[in-house]
C-alpha cells in the first residue's frame, strides 16, 4: 500500500492544480483590472484572487495552539483524509 502521507499530499497537489486551472485571467476588465474564468470581475491582483480561492476551497482555517504558541492552518481535506486513514487502521 502507498504511504498515506504521500496519498494525502498527492490529493492536495491535484486539488490545488485544479483550482489554478479553473482560475485564469480572461482579459482586461475595467482599467487595469482583469476578469477571471470563474466569472469574477474587476480583479486588481489576479494571483491574490487565485490564492484566496485555494485557501477557501481547501478549507484552510487558522487554529491557535496556546500551549505551543503557534498558529497552524489545517486543511479540511487533510482532516477528512486522515480520518479515513485512521478509521481504516482501527
């Protein structure tokens, strides 16, 4: 069986690649703003728009670890994959 961490990593890479493919600038909108293939209009920084879509669609949410004094951003997709793996190992 393939390494579970490698499987999760590959799924994340595949998902990010799909999001990037789905969001390409389609041309100049108003002024120097661009439109996106997803339908968003008036985007001044297309790379930030795509980055925001990646964060939103992966379900990244900051969580604060008060004990270790750090912030981590787990992915909802990773959590689901780990849950499935842990269930299979029990």
